[in-house]
């Protein structure tokens, strides 16, 4: 007697949701589950790849370099990450609905591979809900948890994608069969006479995904800003027409940034250390650049900046060609995103500026007065505001 | 409703080489995630993350899903014959939109010193999105009723 048969004989009779006829809706279908699974496989892979890219940019290993060009790449990548995650919400709930009867399958475990497959559903379902819940919470700054969002979200993303790969391995054959032409013919036989049809159910799931995407994508896709009525940001709204992520008051730099004692210090591996007053910075040759702020929260907005190219400041300080640098804020040391790193390619880009103006006006204090870093293709958290010093390596 | 699986179906739903390859690769990714989680335990609070993750899964499986099934069964009887499906679909989208918008409408995460964050009237935003959803649903219902009458 093989193992599944033994297990069946040993298991008690089916009751409650374990009964064969407990779930009768035609929406509990392998074909519907496979279509939604395929869609979620695509959206979760897109979110994983774009999220991993964002992680690499912010925590670059020695082998990884992030170029300053094309200047639009990070804003597109992160906008896709957040919008795709939001669009996944209805797809995930629809998928969980259509496979819900499988939770109560009888016997619960029929073989060791089946047990492994079912065990992997815990990190898959829990991880998927965790990623979407914390993602939405984070972009709306509602964080009813004690852990730090970026590393927790990143770790659980790896766990979830791993569980997804296990699930795909277990269900690839079933899905291929369910999506075949023969399956379509069989599926139509069991069609609902009244109520939500399978096509209608899929229409609601994908329609919901599209509705949420359109209602939020305008925070990064400016032409849709007016119709994205549920976007946490509007790229047109903020001091000087640009949203703010962290204010000077919340960063605790109001007094330091407006003090006469402020100096821009350039130090480290330089032949001519600098300590410049604001008037001296303003007297240096300036250039203008249209560069986007692209936040990890998924919003982005292009603005017109004016300032001194960082490479010119480093040349004035006689920094060796090919140097890297750390730009340090007035924020207390150790505060989140109080400094950012630049490699030689980023420093060498002519549009990487120590900016003093935004859209034709001196920087607003919440945009980093008196001087901020702005460079193409960088996450917003690396566009250091209220610059105090540049340390050359 | 479902017929017994054919031989190719049994083969397709078995645990062949693809399953074991998926398990090997997926386990590696999960192990990396766990190592990352525990290596930064001060920031990630693994116990809290685990509790949160399990609570969400159980909350869905033991509360949300049964409640939805119950509500759907009740509404199915209450809805008029012929347009039940459209109404059910519109209700599903409504529930998802409302759930997503909850932190925006309530402003739970609002930053009083930063008016550029949550700058919109989100209650009106939800009303606009739901008006669009129910507008589509109404159009579909009219189309359905007319087609049946024809």
C-alpha cells in the first residue's frame, strides 16, 4: 500500500470546509488560478527586480556601479516598482480567493513533496501580503510596526520570491494544462448560469488593478497627475512647485542651515581644502540642469536646478582625478540618509550639482537651503540636502 | 463539476524534476532572505516580522476569506437575477479601492509640517474612483438587460 493511500485510510472523515462539496463556486478553477498566478508571477518578478536594483543602488557592493546616465532610469524603475506593487493588490486577493478551497484539501498531506509544497505556501501567502501591506503603509507613512521598513521589506522580498519559485516549480505542469485549449473547452462546460462568471471575475481583478494603477501612477507620470486622485504625492505640489520628503524642521537643521556660521567644507583627499561662505559658493561659475527627484516611495518630479558642478568644486580643491566623495548633511551624524556616496562617474557628470537655486529661486529651506546635492539617476534619499561638507576619498 | 484527472494531468500535477529544481533554487533565495533578516536583527526585528507575516496569512485565511464567502453568498441572494455577477465584481473592486485608500483618507501617516505629503482630498478621490467603477458597472448592467430583452 503506497503512502497516499495509507494516509487516506488513517485520516478521519471530512467535515466542515474539508467536505468535497464545501466550495461550489465555478470561480474556484485551476484555469482562473493559473491566469491570475501568471499575472502575479510577472508583477512580483517586476517588483523584485526593480526593488533589488534600488537596494543595490543604495547599498552598492564593490562590484556594482550605478551610472548617472540615462538620467530617467531610476525614476522609471522605482515608479514601476511602486505602481506594479499597488496593481498587484486586487490580483493577489482574487488569486487567494480562487485557490481558497485548496487550503482545505483532503487529505491535508499526501506525500513529502506535497508537504513541502504546502509548507512553502506559508512564506508565499504571508510574504506576499506582508510586502503589499508594508509597501502601501510605507508610501502613506502609516507604519503600525516596530521594524525598520527597508531591510524588513528587502529580506521578506527574498523569502517571498524564493517561495514563489518553489510554488512555480510545483504548479508549472498544472498551470500549463489549465491554460491549454482543451482546458478552455472543459472550463466552459462548468460555466456559471448566474452570478459572477470566470471572465467577469478576471475582468474585476484586472480592472481593479488598472483602476488602482491609474489612480496612483500620476505621482511619477506627470501627465496623469490630475487623474491620479489616490496618489500620496502630486509632482506639482510643494514649495517651489516640488514635493518635499523630509522637512528641515523634522530633520532638526533649521538653525544650522540658516546660521551665518554655515560653511561649505571640502576636505579629505584634497590638495587645497576649502571652507566657503554662501556668498563665495554663489560667486563660483554656475550651470543650470533639469534633473528629476525620484523618491523611493515611487513619486518623481523634474525641476530646474542651478548650482556649481561638483566636479568643478573638487577641481578647485585639487582633488585627484577619479576620486570618489561623500556628501555630508547638517543632520546629526547617524541620522537616516544624513550623507550619500558618489563614485567618479557620478561626480564627473556635468549635471551633478551643488545646487543653490530651484526653479529660478534660492532653495527653499525644505529643499535643502543653503546648498544641496542634485544629480541625475539617483534615488531621492541620495540627493543630500543641507550640505555641510564634501569628503573626498 | 470536475472530472477525474487524465494520465497527462496526473503527470502534470506530479512532483517531477521541475519541482525539485524549483525547490533547490527557491530554498536558496529563502535562505538568503532569512540570513539577511537575522543578520540585521536590530533593525528588522525578526520576531515582529515573523509575527506580522503569520498574522496577515492567518487573518486572510481564517477571517477575511470566510467573511467574504459569507457576504458574497448573502449578497448573491439579495442581488437581482441577471446582474448579480456585475454587482459582485463592482463590489470586489470597491472593497479593494477602499482598503487601499484607508490610510490616505484617514491621514494616519500625515506630516503636519509637510503639506506636500498627502496633498489631496482623498475622500473625494475615493468617491471619484468609485463613481467610475460603478459607472462602468451600470453601463454593463444596462447592456446586459437590453441584450436579454432583445
